[in-house]
């Protein structure tokens, strides 16, 4: 009997397997030229409408942010040039963090099962993902950098915005290529941790600049409004970044064949999880998807467990341990408070409605950061079921640490607006602490919210149909925060915290805790 031998010349390459799969998928989909053209036209219209909305919103924000303030105002330390540089740094760090979490290159879950085990060249299988990732990060970072420049007062001219767009494109290509090289060596997690640290460190450095009150980033005589941005240096920086990006991109392209099957499988799972969460507008699942792949370290029993005297103290100690062992929490909480302080260097966000928005966003986000126990309990209901406590009591106890974190952040965030006004600090402290309790309840309510109801009707919008069930699920939590912030917003707008507002805030906080601890009846339908 003849022995079957393989002919190397007849073996398919990775590129040929991708093209064969694409042709098979097209043949099974049954789509003709008319359906493809209509889909492309619909996508173009949606993109055009979205771009129009973004441009309109950016123009409105620019008009508000660049309003001039008193040129002799000693509270204005950072100029818009400094704020713009900080935002650009955050955009770059976030692009690195997102690229490290999503891959940046890989194949689908089906590709991991069918393509990766084959003996074809790994580089040919991944070149399609390489091109799409490179284009996405180049264009996305360019758009983000240009948006930041336009909002923060850069002259709306072709030379200025064009130079910023080219710098953003070169930086995006360089950053994603660097992450790709690290992914090929299996150390992309270090880039993610470093990027997260930079995001948290930027507002802290901004507060240090404010405390120093001098240097190249101090406010100028225009009251913090940015002057004309130099455009000659932007083009030189764009050329340098493009040359560096070209070198790193070529190195990245040559290293695609080194990606292991385990790395590709992890990337496929993360991408599938994140895609499903984005489609369902579920921010909880999106955060869990982007947090996948963290190393699990074995820890010894904590000595703080000795203070446990019952189920209530056990739950509180467990909450405290979960917070202290959360990666990056010690940087995230100060970063939120410092972000609010830096935002107040923008004239439109120093007081009034602008400061109310900053306070509401920072307070709720701080509470969500502290609600780690509630988020984990929502994923694994056994964490609550194993405790000899009622459901309402458990949720009330899980509100304690989110309330503490939010209260501390609100105290630090509102300190620049309160200190020096001559008003008594007692009502302000009580007001912020009670508001923190309300925000903590809103965070717990959002953590325990039900999955989206896809049987709810759709709402027609200019950007397409909007699932009302998913939107209502995503708003569960922030809706309570809007009610909680009302007494604090009145005090911020008026500029004084009265004892009547403190009483109103206490009533609202108690009502928020009651609402957050309410357990809906199970749906048997």
C-alpha cells in the first residue's frame, strides 16, 4: 500500500486560507451586489450623521470652554495649553491600554479553532488583522487628537488642525505597533499597566503644577485661554513620528509569526466578550471584558480577618480586602479627585453648571470604583447567598465603601471651590459626605441591575434604531445619581451650603439607599 506524502507546493498559505474562508462565507451568506451596496450606503450615511453630530457638539463645547475669564484671577494657574497637553497624553495612554487589552492583533474565536491548529504560516493568517488594527488606531488617534485640539482652542485652520491630525496619526501608529511587538513577546500586559499608570498620574501632576503655581504651563494674561498654536513645529514632529512609526510597524509585521496559540485564544475571547458587551450597551460586561487576562496571585490570609465577629463584619472586611487588592485602585481614587481639580482650571467648569457636571461625573465614577464587591456579587450570586443576611441588608452593607470612596473624592474635588470663600466648612463637609452616600447607593443600584430587555420596542433616531430596553438598563444607577446630586448642585450654583440643603441631601441619601437596597421580585415569565 502506498504511503501518502504531502506535497509542500500544494500546501495552502495563511493568506490563501483567509481568502478561501472569505469566499465560502460570501457564498453561504447569499448576498448579492445590491445588498452589499445598500449596506455600504447605509454605513456611509450613519458615519456622516455621526460625524456631523460630533462636529456640532465639539463646536458647542469649544465655544463654552474658550470663554475668557478675568485676566487678574489668581485661581487660574493652568492655561488651556497645559490642559490640552494633558488630554493628549491621556489619549495616547488610553490608546496603548486599549490596544494591550484587545490584542492588538488576532483572529476570531472560530479562527482559533480552525485556523491556528493548521500548519500554515501564522503571519499570513494575521496580516488581515494587522492591517485593520493599524488603520483603526492610526485614524482613531488622529481623530481624537484633532478633537481635543479643536475643543481646547487651537485655531480652526487647515494648517493647525492638519498638523495635529498628522501628529496624532503618527503617534497612533507608533503606539499600537509598539504594543504589537510586546504582544509577540508575550509582555503586552506590562504596556497595559504602564499606560494605566500614566492615565492616573497625569491629573496628579496637573495638581502639583497648580500647587507650584509657576513654570511654562502657568496661566497667561489671557485668563487661561490658549493662544495661537505654533504650526511649524507640528509638521516636523509629524515627520519624525512617521519615520519612527514606519520602523516599528515593519518590526511588528515581521514578528506576527511569533504569536502563540494561547495569546491568540486569549485575545479572541476578550474581543468576543467586548464586542457582545458593546452591542448590548452593557457597561458592566464591557469593563469585565477589558479587565480579562489579569494574573491571579495567591495571597496569604489577611490578619484583618481577625476582627470578624459576624456576617456583617465579615462582609465589610471582605469589601475592604477586595478594594485594597484591586489593581490600580490606589492610583484611580486620587486621579479622580485630581481630575476634578484640574477641570476647574477651565473657566467654564470653575463654577455653576459646569462644576455641577464635573462633581456629578466624578462622584458617581468614584462610587463605581469602590463598588467592586457589588460588581463581583452580581456575577456570582453565591457570594450573597452564602451569607446569613437578607438581600436588603447585604446591599445596604455593600453601599458603605462606595459611599466612603465617593465622599472622599468629592471633598477633595470641591476643596478649591470652597476653601477661601470664607463660608463655614461644616455644612460643606456634611453635604459632600451625604452626597457620597447617595452616589454609593447609585453605584450599587447600577451594579445589581438586570440584563437588557431585548423584547422592548425600538426607538428611531438619526443614527438608527435604538433599543430602549438596553438604554434603560444602562441608565439604571445614573438615574438615581441625577436625583442625588440636586441638593449639592444647588449649593454649588449658589456658592453656599446651608443647613437646609444638608437636611435635603440627607433625605435624598436615605431615599437613595432604600431604593438601591430594594430587591425586585424574580421574573418567572
